[in-house]
């Protein structure tokens, strides 16, 4: 089998490749990548047979280049990671198997503004307001929210806390406006002090097949980011949280009710705990997130399951929809090492060894 992963040099795409390499079913597959090749480390890491350089998805040459690669490499199945590519191919046909997310759903989920508008009448999201370019430039503008609150980018496909800052007082707001004065739009949103959770949901034709939930505990170099969120965790945990999963499912169902589509594909719903410990949806990723390889190391390989569902003759899963995780497990990541999943995490006392 020949599998292509787009955005191949990115952290999440490389986690997908690692998940394939530990899969009992697909470990012998040939893995091909495509990427715009800004992160050149991925070119030389050795996870792929080859990585093809492609134009950005908004380039007029992107589609023909991508399809030519699929045909030349005789690709059987495709996993898309950059969300703008997920959106593009949700509306277009590929000469390979792909578990597509629905096009109207994708257009809503990729935009925080559209997402919050659709979910605005529910109790699933934090309080928020859209901030226009004129308001950003105005010295008098102040969102109708209590301090502290978040200011963040609402551009489509934005990730890793882009444009995010916790506004603790008017001076912080002034600083944010100075940094982001060229922005044409932003969002002010209620500060959520609780747990930081992501829920992976894998659907096919309206049926939810797999659920994987994890908690982000600490980010790499959190002190260098104004938001404290640098995009990738150094510590996390695989968890079972029925409340978070139900909130994530309700958000998906509400969007699909709005669009009239049956849910399909894999998404990761980000949630943050409110002051009263309610998990609220902050965004929906049209893809895996980087912790997906830790699920695979724990014996719950979401990439494998996604590839299974691309087979029109697949008869269904014998394994559980959601795996139960040890209470003391932990995801550990370092800058120069592969992610590690530990089922029973402990730190030795002084004078003792591990």
C-alpha cells in the first residue's frame, strides 16, 4: 500500500507517519509526503520514502501539482493535515481514497468566527465578540467582557495560538493592538482557566466509530509566548472524560444540523474549562493533533482506524470505540526526541533511581 501525507514536514504529519510505522496493518506501507518545505528538518528525518515540494494550496498550480504526484506515486490512500488543504479537497475530487470532511462543515469549522456564530445559541462555547479592523485601531474600543479576556486571530486555518494574548488590563489591550494593528479582524473571548482538552472524533457517513481524548498539561517554552501556548506540548495525558466528549459530540451534531450534512472524517475538538469547570469548545481542528502518535503507542491507533475506514469493503471494528487509559499515564516530549507514552508515570525521590 502507498499512503500520502500532506504537510509532511509538520509536527502532526510526522506523528501520523510514526503512527503508521507502529501499525500492525500498515507498517509495511510506503509513505510519501507533500509539503511547501518551510520546515526543512522534516525533509531529512527519514520518516518518508520521499517528500515532494508543492505550492501553497492557494496557488493556482497547487491542484495540478498535487494530482500529478498522486498519479506518479500510484497513491492508494491520502491523509490531509493542513486545514486549508482539507477544506480544498472537501470540495474537489482526488484520484485516491480519502476520508473527506463535509464541505459546508469544513467551511464553518476552519473559521473561529463562523464556528462561534453557528454555536452562538448553544451553551457550548465561551462568551465572545468579533473585533473589526476599525475597533482594533481605535483607542476607545473595549470589548464588553470582564478582565482578563483573550484576544486572538480568527483567520482561517490559524493554529498554535496565533495572535493570542491574555488581556489582563487596558495596558495589555493597548499592547495587543500595537502588535496586531494590521489585522483586519480578531476575536475577544471569555477567559477559561480550566483544563485544556482535545477530543479526537472519527466518523464515517454519520456514524461515530472512534473517540480519543487527551489533556494538554504543559507547552514547550511557554514563557516565550504571550498566550503561554506555543502550539506543542511537552507534557500531556491520555484521558477518559465523558463530559468533554459529550460537549465535543454536541458541537459536531449542531454544525451538521445547521449544514444538513452527515459527519465524515476525523476532527479534533479543542475544549477549555470554564470558571465553573464546564468544558467549552474553543476550536475544531479538521485533522489530527500531534498527540495522535501517543494514542498509537498506547495501542489505540487513530491513523490506522482512519485508513481502515477508507476501504469500501471494511466490515467494522471489533475493538472498543474508546479505550480506557491508566490513571497515571503521561505523554512526554522533548525538542530532540520522539514522543514517549508512559503508562505509569513517576519521578524518583532524591537518593532513588528509575
